[in-house]
């Protein structure tokens, strides 16, 4: 009897909370009166409809035609979904009001700490202010030679693999998982650019710090159980009391990262201090050195500085955001070029226009010569169009969430339709409401980009529709790098990586499809998988053959 009373005492508050949360609160939310797709039951939502990149473009097109550019969808509760540029600009600019939900922040923090991806408010401002000088044009220009060296090294590695296969007498069609290889190369780049650390991942994958980052990102993010992830967000003690394989992997990896990367931070601090003592400034150009120097700047008060834990968290953030996003963009670009061989040939011809017949091997170029060559590459109009089109068509980040920290009225460009039949030019968003920010939907909107918006067409950038200029976005009116105060701080560095790797790979290889059906899956980032082989992890195999210029070219 006593057991039943205790059980009753536990269950009644839980049931009461669920009834209040699932039934009472939604009825009080004014967003439920917005036009939107029907809610057929308490436990059915529209998230799969708008989050799966295999079907989301068609879903957004249908929803917009039925309910307008600002609508209500059902997640865990009623939330705002808008394809109105004025509304989205308002949300992304007002970071004090619209922040990342605590659920998203807890998930990110549990993996890579509270860096710029998860920090909010004054903490984010403080971290961003310290990091911004490291991403100046001058500092990024100094990193171009190491990106060139890694692009050249990846090219050489692929040539060795192909020649070895040829000697073994295998077929002429050499298949490489470009997703896997480019990820290794971008890890090498961000290791050196981030904290002057050599993963040497292009040559092998045995480095313990490289393995720690890869295992943590791949197993915890790409292969983790959705149910388990949700439970660990709402019950963080679960992973401590009952750790599963993913939790144990993350704990092991974080231990390696804290030990190795933590030592790197202390070594850098010592070198900077020794340089100050001797009067010879330590000349490191990696982001860690620049962060530490910026953090010690005399114009910063003690309250504006960040501690060693914040430094490590932001290095982890650069590792995550700076390796996967760039590698996926290059991977998807090569896939699109393999699907469109005529565009691939045009791009290769343009890239060859900056290569002098007397140009020595890249490894023989001086740093200044590499910087000059990249300036020529960066100025190529068709390459720029190809990169922009790839970033538009398959943005690495499919969508994001914001939550209102107080009541607000969101302005709109287009009339808002309500279930009562009335219209308005603003939407009242109550405190605690979620706003679904669909990056892909803005990039693929046919009413903005034209009827061929879902097609890879780099030439569209030479004659854009007028509506494109209304779109918010840090880069070429694309939402790929976000917009507002939380837009991507590493935009310029990412473009350097993407264009450099495309230059080395497209001028040296021809890419063709293998016949495998490649699908897009939204697993934190939009990753490629072979249909029917999801359990094998993210991969994108392509036929890769050395390019042999014709005598007339």
C-alpha cells in the first residue's frame, strides 16, 4: 500500500505537467492561430516534413503556397516558420531576444564546450571580440600557404593511390570516397591553422588527437541514437549513471582533447611570454596564438578577457565548424561537377588560365607567390559562381532554431494569414516560442531564385532575379553562413579552403559518378550517404581519374 502511495505521489505531478505542457500551454499560444498545416493529434508533428533534405524543398514549396510565407508548424509545440526576409532579418539581428534554445546549447556544450557556437549574451560577445582579430584579412592571407601545401599533398596522395592500383593491374576506373579524404585534408588544415599542430591525417589516421576529434564527431553526432540524444539533453545525468557506447566514446575523446590540446595552450602561452621577456615577439600565425595575444591586449579589461577553458572550447569549435563544413562543401561540389561534366570541363579550363606553363611545383613556390596565385584563383568568375551555387544548393547547415527570450512583435514584408481569415503585417511571438530558421528553404525558394532553383546552374549568378537582393545573408545573399551578429566568423577562411582544394583537385583529376545512389541526410550537417548503406557512415564515392591536358589546351 505504501509503495502504491509513493508511486501515485510521483506519477500525479508528472502526468499533470504533461497535460499542462501538451494541452494547456498550446491553447494559450497565439501562434496556434496562424495559418499552418493541420495538427491531427498531440503526438504528431511536422518536423520530419521540414528537416529531411530529401523531401524538404518540395515540402516548403507546398506549405508556402498553402499558408503564405509566415506560418505555424508543430514541433514539440506550436512554432513560427517564416520565409519572409524581413522577419528572418529581425530574428537574426536581435540576438538578445532570439537565442539558441537551451536544448541545442546543452547538446553542443556536452561535446565541444561552451564556445561561440553555444555561448549567448555577454559571454558570446566577449568570445567573439577576442577571436575577431585572428580572422583579419592579413592573418588569413598568412594561412594561404599551408592550405596550398595541404591541397597539393592531397593531390599527390591520390596520384600515388591511383598509380599503385594501376601497377596492380586493377581496372582503369579508380573509386575514391572523396568525403572521407577531403575530411582528412581539412582536419590537417584546421590543425595547423588552428593551433600549429600536425595531424598528418592525409598520410595516416593514427594521431590520437585526430582520432579523438573524428570519433567524437562521427560517433556522437553522425551515428548516435536520436532517442538517446534527446534523453541525455533532458536528463544529463543519464550518461553518467548509465553510459552507452556513445557516451563512453565522448568521455574518452574529451579526455584526450583536454590533455593534448590543453598542453598546446600552455606551450603557446609560454612561448608568447618568453617572447615578451626577450623583446622578440613570438611569430606564430595560428588561431590559438592570435587568440591568446588578442586576449592579452592592453585595451581589454579583465572582465572582457576569456579563460583557458574558453580558449579550449573555441579551439574545439573551430575544429568542428572549420573542418566538417568546408569538407562537406568541397565534397558536394565535386559530386555536382561529376553530375555535370560540361560544367566541370568549363571550370577546369578557367582554372588552367591562371597556371603558367613555367609555373614550378607548388612546393617550390614562396609564400608570397602562393598568396599571389590564390588572389588570381579567388578572382576567377566562374569558380566563384560554382562555389556560390554549391553553397546555395546544398548548404552544410540545413536549418537552425531560435527561441524568444521575451515577448516580441516580428515585422513582415508579406501579409500574414490567420486561421480566422484576417491578415496582418506583424506576428506576436510570446516568450519561449521557437522560430524555425530554414537555411535551405531560403536558398532554394523558387519565387526568389527562379523556377530552376533546385538545379545546379552556376550561370544564374551572372543574371540574378531582383528578389535575391532582398534576401538576408552574410555571403552573396545566401543564408549558408547565416546573418547578423552570430554569422560565421570563419567565412573568409572557409572560402580560401574551398577554392584552393577545388583548384588542386579539378586541375588534376576528372570526376565521374559511380552509379551509387547518393542521398542527403540532415545529421547536424547535411551529409552524403549511399542509399541502403546508412549504417556504413557518411561517404561519397566517385570515379577519379588523372586529368591529362590535351596538346591543344
